[in-house]
C-alpha cells in the first residue's frame, strides 16, 4: 500500500504545478494583464493562458523585449508596433499570418518558420536587410 501511495505522489506531483512562461519585460507583462491574460506582475505568465491566443495587440506599450511570445503557439495576428523592440524572434509562431512591427528599433526579425505570413508591416525600424524568401504566402509587405 505504501508503495502505491509513493508511486501516486511521485508521478502526480509535477502535474499539480502549472507551467509558466517567462516574460522579462514588465511592460509586455502589464499589457498582458491589461488584456486579461495574466493577473500579477511577476515576470511570468501561465502558459495555458497564452498558448491558444490567436490575435493580440500590444502596440504603444513601451515594450523593449517581446521574449515569451514563443509560448503564443496559436498566434495568427500580432500587432507590436510603436514600441522599443530591437529584435524579434517569431520562429516558434508558425501560425502567424499578420504582423505589424512598425515603429520600433528592430535590427533583426526571424520569420524563417512562418510560412503562413501573408501581411507584413515593418517600416520605420533599423533593419538593414529582411529575408522573406521562406515566406511564400506573403502578399503585402510595407
């Protein structure tokens, strides 16, 4: 009986702890709180709260770092324009089809794993180049 209880405790305890995603930029996390996807400014968000979001607008929030966006697995539309973001890695956001990242300080964007992206607005940044060769669905670029 003790062995069975020990077995149950050892294998169910990890299930009791919710998985979180780090959100190091407090302005990004505050935007998530304002949108109802988080409830406390603590540098993290419950992954289950963001993994099914399909559209998010975090524009004009003084965000410098969008780290944590990789947990938004279902994101199709992202507006992060008019912030202070210098680099953007969206390689984990394969469902993304619309991106507005204009009016930032971007020097790099990784869109290599975004085959569905069809609308891209990234003007007024510090980009010296932009590789969209793998974005075969892209029909609008500004």
